[in-house]
């Protein structure tokens, strides 16, 4: 059994790198922290960074173990539909016909693999499907590779070996993350390492919990089947099930979800309390919002409450060690509530018993400004938060790491980061002076 200190060790994705993926020619290594924020203009490439991880996650969860990359299409099980191979491939790489996804991770020291990496290059098969060209999984100085050769055969290499352990169609990897049984049979003592690496990578991908920017509108009441959902869904449609499980099952970490959500609704000043109320004697429940001594069904209050509920729920409901990926968590919220989200992310990510990592794509100046304040107040630090600005340079995306000092100041502000505030103030002053001159002359 792990010791108390070991059980508190952080589990995180440590790095991400994309090549020839959508608008990205090469991101370079992108360090990820317990809290990583992605900022930038619309259609700049922020979402592509997130989508690369979702692509691997839905591949790892595919029922077809022989698939190399699941580009999606099944609305019931897939997180995102990527279309075809050319929809993923960067336009400038059409001649090369390959794209790469790589990431690093760190897991608790008591696990057999606690510091590892994944790197995979994909090409296109004759049938149009994406196929692995080269896969490398490793930990420390150990590396296992499979490389695609002619006619669909794969060669298996260990560490720096120049001669393959074996070659053939049977050595094709499974779901991009696992070596085939035939490969494992040739590895001998290294077979255990290969299996441990694949398991660690799979756990990292399965630990991603994603909530998109388009969330399900609330219903007047909900039918509950008296069970706890495994996830709240990319549109937050099962957030109510998670809240009901928290309130009525009271099992493990889930027992604090409802109270945590209520607490943050109050901090955001959009509700005093959230209540789950049974409708008659049925199995249906309604969500009731209390504010200023008035109670109302969730449907009858502002849309902002229903849109932030899945964000708050996921922050508390995600299993320990999860990576929570959020797109535009601030949508439909007023400025004070947007700023409070920064406090939520910092507080939850600092809880060593939960080990929750956040990757947040946002357009909110208020959320970002509050992050600066929290750093200045020493509630978090630059080494715990990574902030990136994504912008377009012609047809390609470009990433700028924001240099934030210990006082929360940004030392390399991009031009017009949050609009031209100085220009707006100058225009207002000029307009005011002009109107004053008109009054005096009239």
C-alpha cells in the first residue's frame, strides 16, 4: 500500500507537442502545469491543442483494439468528429503526409511507471485510414519503438538497438498505445515494461475529463436511476446525475460535490444555495436555486447558472488524478463570477488529496486578471501555472509563453492582448475634448 506522502504525489500531463496537426506546423515542447491556461483570438489554434488529447483518448477507449487512430463519427461514444485524415493534417504538410502527437506524464512514485512519454507519428493507409508510422513509448532512459516498413509490416526496436527484434504485420501497435501480443512475446524481460507503459499511458488518457463550450440547456426535472455516472459528458448533460449521486449516495469523494458547487455559486454571487428536490414520490428531481429568500427552478433563472453548473460539478466530481479540460468555462457569466473561476481552479488544483490538473481555454480577461492577483497574493505561483497566448501567423498557429513574475506581472504582453484598451481610452479622451470644444464654441 502507498504511504500517505506517496498518495499525495501529483499526477499530471507534463508536456505536449504537435507537428503538422491542423494549424500547427510544430508547437515545440509545451510544458503543462497543474493549472494551464490557453488564451488567444478565435480560430487561432487553441482548441486544436485540446483536440489532440481528445483524439488519443477516444482512440484508447475504442472497442476496436486494432484501430490505429479513431477519428470519430460515433456520436454516442466519441468526444469529437475529426472527419478524415486530410482534415487533421496541416495544409503545409500535404507533401509529407504525416502528423505527430507527443506528450509526457508523471504518476505517483509507488506505480511501476511514474515518469513516461508517448510519441506517435501518423500517416495514411491505402484505404484512407490513419495508420501509425512510428510509435515510441518510454520511461527514463528506456524506449520501445515500432516503425512501419513497406507493405504494412512493422519493426520492433528496444532502446538504441539498430537491428529490430522482429518484423512483420503482426507487430502493428494497438490503439496507438499498446504493443501487440506478438511484439510482447519477442521482448522477453522487457515485456513487463511494455505492458506497464501502455497501462500508464492508457490511465493518463482515460483520466482526461472534457467539458466543451456548448452545454446542454437545463430541464425542469430529471429522472435519476440511483447510480453515479462515470463522467458528466462533454456537454455537461450528466452533471445533474453527479449532483444527485453526491447528495443521495454519499460515497467516497463524491459526497462533497453538492456542497462544493453550492459554495462556489455563493462566492460567484449568482445563488445562495443549490437544492435537489424530489418531485412528489417519483424518481424525478428538480434543481432549485435559492437567492435573496426566493426559490426557483433552474429553468426559471438566468442561463449563466445552468451553464456554470457543469464546470463546478466537474471540478469536484472528477476522480482523483484527473486532468480536467475546459473550453470557455466563463460563458454567460458576469465579470465577478468569471474572476471567481480562477480561484476555483487554483483551490482545487492545490488539493494534494485530489491531484486534479486543469487545462483551460478561455477568452476571459477577468479570469486571467484574477490569476495575476492570486499569484501576487502567493495563493499560487508561476511554477504551478502555465499561461500561453495562441495567435495566427498567416495560415499557421503560433504559441507564446507568457512570462509571469512572482507579482503576477506579465513581462511580454502580446499586442492587443485583450483588445486595445489604451487606444480606447485615448479615443474616449479625444471625443470628450472635442465635445467640450463644441460646447464652448457654441
